[in-house]
C-alpha cells in the first residue's frame, strides 16, 4: 500500500519538538482539534486521514500557521494488514521531519458511527465497526509500540454510550466498551516501560460522526446534560492533550468521561 506523506515544515527548533504524537483520524472533529491543541502545547504532530486528504492538509497548514510542525499520513484503521507498512511510513516521517526515531504519544481516535437497531445490523456492518473501533486500535498500538519512547502516553477514544445505553448503537458501544477494558490491560502490560494508557469517553459532541446532529436531537441531548449544552471537539481535545503531557503524568489506567454531566 502506498502511504502519501503530506508535510509542511518550518525552521527546525530541536528543543521544541522533543515530543511527537500520532493522532489517528486527525483530519476533522475531535482528532483535528486534538492535533491543533497538541501543537499549541509545543508537540510535533503526525495525524492520519482515511480519505479526507485535503482536510488533513488544512489541519497541517493551521498548525504551521501557529508556529508548529506537523505531517499527515494516509491510514485505514480498519485494515490491520497495512499496519507494518504504516509503521515504516511513520519511521520515515519521524526521521525526515523531526530527526528522531520515537513517538511520545498515540491517540487512537479514528472511527465512524452507525445508527441501526440490533435486529437489522448486518454481519458486514458489525465487522466493519469492530475492525475500526477495537481490532484496529489493538493491532495498531501493537505495531507502533516499538516506536513509543519510555514514559510515553496512549489515549484511546471510547464513548459515553458504553455507560448509557442508547438504542441503535449497540455494536459501536460494545466495541467502545471493549476498548475501555483494553486500555486498562495496556496500562498493566506497558507499565514496565512507564507508558501510561487512558481512555477518554466523549458524550454528545458536535462532530460529523454518524451524520452529525439535527437541531431537535441536539436540544434533547443538551436537556439531558447538566451543563446545558452539547460538547464541542475542543472540549475533548483539551483533556486528551493534557493526558499526553506531564500535566497528566500521574493519571493511568483510567476512563475519563468528557460529557458535561450527561445523564448523571
């Protein structure tokens, strides 16, 4: 598989770019906001996109406009057979753009939604969601683990739907619940390398996931949230970015719901 590298560079400042993070699904939504937030905090960013190359390039341009440094790589998180080749593309990017061999952070964020009651879910739909939301993060983390430096941080994006049952999203929620459990096991097994692993569970967020929210549904969700609104991608991004820095250095093996108090 061909991996296109999209990069925009500024003058190299070695002391600023000691920590490089990789964010899957970074072309829009929570992933894009996380990429921008990490860059604002002085981290180098590799973001991935599935098909939205132009949007990924725009995120890179915004990072550079803010004085940061970033690169974008194409990745299908649902195709685990491509992960070894993808690791090679990451190694090449780290070397070319930052003159390093290591990642300081990984955010398993890429995903998509499906609204379908259990009785009508097809096996193909079930497998597609599983590959992206559980199998993909498992084997992508495994593939990139040799590049993770001592003391790195991994953040897995889960969902408040694993706590609050919402009709129509059973497979999605089930795999997000599995990823939450997997996060604890990763934290246990990677502890010898001082790699922290946490899960972040967004509630209702204004993104394109699952086709977005209409006004009526948004109003309903806001009424069920203690803070009286739905979330913005930036609300989640700030929490993820904190977990990727030493500000979150003593937080490990936790699932943090970022939902403004959704159905308390």
